C-alpha cells in the first residue's frame, strides 16, 4: 500500500542531488547477457517479506524476480499459470486442485513441493500477517497436500477470484528463518547485497527452472528525492527510472533520442479517505459535500501537469468493471453548500486530516485545506510518518480523515468489508461483493461489482482524487522493461542493454 514519492523541482544542483542519492553507483557499460542493469527507484523496501509490511518497494524488487506464485499477474493484468501448471475446480466450486510444475527448486536447493505451497498460503492467513490479500484468502477453510505435486484448497464459499488472489502469494522456501532480511524463492534472480538506504542487487540464478534472465544482474538504486533520481538518469548512474514523480522532470528527456518515455497504465489511486464511522463523515451528505467542494481537475494539474487521470470511484480503467463515474460527485461549490445545509452543517465544521509526510500528500493536503475553506470547512493538517499512519490509521482506525494512495488493482472489494480502516458499512454493498466473489461466471462477477462501484460513488464512501500516471523513463539503449504500474511490480528479467 505504501508509496514514498517526493515531488520536487529541478533547482537542486547536481552535487546536492548526488548527495541525496545515498551511495548509488554508476550504470555498467557491459551489454547483452553480461549486462548489469541499474534501476533507479524511490521505493526502498521496509523489509524483504511481503507478509510483514515490506511495502511497495519489496513488491517492485522481488515480486516475479526473486519470488514466484502459483500464478503470475502479467504487466497487462492477465492471470497466467506459473508454479502451477493446471488446476481443476469441483462442481460446487468449493474445491480447487492444483498441479505443481516439475523441475522447480528453491534458491537453497530444495525442490518445490506442495508442503511449501501450503505453508506459504498459511503465512498470508496468519494472525500477524500484513498481506494485502489476507481478507480475500480468508475464504480458505483447509489446504491438503495428498502428494508432493498436488495441492487441494477447500473453501468456505465459492471464490471466483482465487487464482487471481493466489498470484499475490509468494511461495517461500525453507532456506532461511528470517524472510525480512534474507530470501529463498524460485525466481530467476537470487538476492545479492542489500545496502540499506542505498541499493539492492539481484543476481541471475543459473538454476532457474524457466528461461534465464537476459541480464547478469539488476541493481535497484534508491533515492530520497525525485530530482536526484532524474539527474541520476541524466548522468548514467541508472539506466531506468521506474516511476517519474515530477512532470517538470520530463522536460529534460522529451525530444531527446538518448531516452525513451513510456506513459503506461497505473492502478494507484490518491484518496481522501474518510472514517465513515466518525462524525461528521458518518453522513453521506457530508462526504458528498466535501467531494463536490474539491476541484479535482485543478488538483491533478497542480500535481501532475498534463499527466494522470480523474476517477470517480475506486475502480481504475484497467479493471473489468470500470465505469466513468466522475460526474456523480461533480465539482460544484453551490451544490457542496446545499449538501452541507441538508446535513445540518450550514456553517461548515472543523476536522483533522492525518497526512503522511511524504509527497505528494503534503501538497494535496494544503490544496484541500484551501478548497474546503470556501465552503466553511476548516482543515487541521496533522503530519504523520508512514509508520505512524499504519499504526494510527490503518491498524487502530484512530482518525477522522486521511490521505493515502492505494496501489492495487481490483481493490474495490475492500468497500465490502466494514472492518477495513475507512469503516464504510453498507450491507447491500457487502452483499454484492460477496455475490460477485461467489459468481459462477466473470460476466456475473462484473455485473455485481459495477453495482458496488456505482453505490460507493453515490455514497461518496471516499473522495477519489485522481489516478496516478505511470511514467517510466529509460536510456534508449535498454529495452524489455515493464511500462505499466500494475500493483507496483517491476519484472526485470527481460531487460536487455545494447
């Protein structure tokens, strides 16, 4: 869930930029199969375990590169078999039988068996797990391993999304006891060296079961400032920037044959998330009033220039059940005042906005404060760190409203969970989410989730401010990198350098 981009101007000089870059090294001159690919990123992992709050950075670096799942979610959003070669579903939909791929070994040398698949799924379901798919996989009632190559998953109710949700489950090997600092996966790379605050390297693994990585190694160089990151690309410190965070940075690369700019599809939504169980946001009229008081078009332009997309719900255009709902809560100050009056608050009110300290949230918070003042609403900005946000907001639900970005696709289903941090509780929406998951066809699932999408917009369950752009900039001599920001993954194994 966490991202840590910083929007900054390019006024910082090169010397200062390099100082902010940590200890990032220069891009390698080797090419072909011997190439070392330097990837510049703002998203250093918190730790290396995606069930322990590793954050966006661990997904970007390790998902599909070091760890694999039974299924793979491609850069285009398709679910494909990976460590499972096939599966069958029982007639009642309550049992799935998966057949594991032959010839797969973990980096520690142990062969992949059904036992590791079972234990990895159980890690996601454990009480202490922080996995983003924990609630969706709680439908699992039992996991059987009749033999080393077969996994049978029994469900409490039907789950049409089970293969999709299993694409989020890394299969962990037994080669370490501390997955926060070490790894044992089945992917095309092994972990090289992690220099905290600086870089993380991955080395091509000769024992990989599939096609070997097309480069010798990749090095994720971590930066604390967007300008420093852009300058690193200009000075050949890095070959690729996974996600440009300042549109001003692009002027250096546009029209320059030495660089390629890719404007891909993002699934990251910037939210003004209300605590729907706390006054005054327990009233839909108040939430709708706040939403209509915000000029989201102006906000998007102020943050991203000509990039990014306006959205009217939690569903990005890449989801199968997307609809354009941007007119449901239009920018209309007069309408906002009428809705406040209808809610019994004609003179407005005051609330505290818990704001993560990393950009773009501080700038967004100041913009919202200015906009809402026009309808008599006073915003007190309370700046908190990412760790504080997780404990105060996400875990303890101790907030009135907050800003946060949600990076995953297909996450509209969280509005069907009344216990999720924003506390939205509409029994009809919960029923539709459950019915969608228990659907027997994708058409039925899509129809139900469109109803969910429409209802949360009508209720202004949150204020969906905009969809981030996904802008990848790379040296023109590299290719084969992903361009879409689907769930923050960044497959590195097909990257080649001329």
